[in-house]
C-alpha cells in the first residue's frame, strides 16, 4: 500500500509541474461550458420565450387580408410590424435590415377577392351536393382561381427547422381565414343573414385538448434546458481531454526508459500503471466537482438556468467514476501506441474532438443526422452522455444507471486489454 501511495504522490507532483496541462484540464472546459451554454440558452429563449420580429406588407387591404393578419397575430409567435403597402420586394428586404426583422410577409393584391370567390364556389358546390341549391352570387360549377400565394422573405441566419415552423404558422393563419370565409358564405347562402360573431367564435375556437405525456421511464416531467445538457456534456469533454497530459506522460516514460528501469526495482509495472490511473481518475472527479459547482453556484448569477442535480447522488458518483475511468483508459491507450509526444498530443486531441462531435457532446444525439447514428455508437463519449442523460432526465433510477454503465465498462475493459497487449508487444512488461 505504501508503494502505491508513493507512486500516486509521484504522479501528482509530475502533473502539478505542468501548468499548461492543468489549464487545459480545468480552465478550457470552464470557458467552454459558460460560453456555449450562454449561446444555446439565448437561442432557446428566442424560440421559446420571445416573439420574432416580422414585417407585414398588406398589398390587398381587403377584409380577408385583415383577418389573416389578425389570425397571424393571435398565434403569438411574432411581433408584427406594419410595412408600407407601396414598397417593392427590394425595398421591403432593405426595410427588414433597418427594423431588425428576421421575416417579412407580403399579402398579395387580390387575396381577399380570390378568397371570397373561392369560398362562394365551395359553398355552392356543398349546397348542391346536399340538394339545397340556392341562388349564390357565383355559379358553383365555375372554376375559380386559386388564392394568390403569400410571400415570405426571411433572413438566411434562420435555421431550417425554425423557418418551417414559421411556414406552418402562416399556413395555419391562412387556413383559419379560409375556413372563416367559407363558414360566413355558407351561413349567408342558407339564411340570407350575416353569421353572428358569437356563433362564429364558438365554431372556430372550439379546439380539442391534446394530452402531453412524458416518455421518461420514471414518468417525470423534467424539461431539459441548455444547462442540463451542456454541463454534463462539457464535463465529459474535459475528462477525455486529459488524453493530452496522460498520453504524453506515458510516452515520456517509454522514451526515457522508465518502464525498463521499473523491472529492476522491487515493484511491479502494474502498480505504477494503477497509480497513474488512480491519480487521473481523481483529476476527472475534480473536474466534475468544479464544472458542476459552476452550474449550481455561478449560472443563476449570469442569467443562465441553474443546474439541478439528480436526486440519487450515489448514482451520479458512480457514473462520474465510470466516465472518468473510461477517459483515463483512453489516455493510457493512446500513450501506449504513440511513438512520440507529438503523435500523442496531435492524435489524442483531434480524436477527442471528433468523438465528441459524433458522440452527442457538441450537438444533442437526437439532432444528429440519421447517417451518423451508427457511427455515434462507437464513441465512448456518446455512452457517457447517455449515462448522464439517464441521471438528469430519468431521476437516476438504479436499473437505468446500470444499463447505461454496461457499455462504458465494456469499453473500459477493451481499452485496458488493448493497452496491455501493446505494452507486451513492445516488451515493456
């Protein structure tokens, strides 16, 4: 035990001398988690909480066009700003930059008349089908022109998913306006009276309730936010980035002949390797403590959501320990097979960035393209992220944690065996 303690103390002293490596292990992930969480939180606020500025150019001016704009306002997604109807498309796009509007909508001339004609045509056809034909202002057998298309100008910075949401909102407002016009025309044809506002509201505002049921295994209703994803994600990234320090440490000992000299001492290489891994596992747990503490103590003071820890802290420790050991195993593996410190630093750093990109660290796994889903499974960072997601989104149930830890433990075993095989092949043990 004393030999192990001495070996760990030696590793700590070597590590503390390398100030640059310490900065990479602690300062870099702290900056990443604060900056990226702030950016993502601002984006989510814009989509979920704030209204999007929209210019509306009504070149029609008819009753139906005004109803369309009112329906658009009631959706609640947009901050509508009126634009001069005489503006050309080029002037309108220039006006978007002046008003900082991300979207501009043009209601074309003839929109109201075409919609009125279409509603009367549909009404006539419907009454004829039911054998209730009445005199309508327009022959129901006459084909009418489609409603002129509404144009949407958008800033290219808008993501495609949000642009599709805006397009859906426009279609919803247009459909509401068309339904209203058909309903009014149908009532007028049957009773020769205008549809009362109270009855119209009862018919059009009769919305079905949609039950929203969570799919988490424990039935919880926790809503993930930028903090709940980014703090664990960049903690995992920080853990694996110790490959730069750990792999170069192993390469130094190979180059200097330390492994050979260990054979002449009354100790074993296994003990030295265990001391190295224990030391760096403690470092990874320290990274968890530092970054998670930032999420709890600092984030509320910089207008970011506070990190809420799972109820089962024992499971949190086990997952953090397994993720740290996985990161250490990867660092040892790179160090064993690298032939120089340059190789260890270059390949280690680049590979961690790639594994993070495909593993759901930079972008959540559900947002990854289908083509990368199979590739994602080979990234150890993906399984670490899945384990933390199980903790934060499913309350850390024992069976969920165990299921998440099994792939991580399998990866650890594979990397440890590969490292030992590499050392034996190089006749270092």
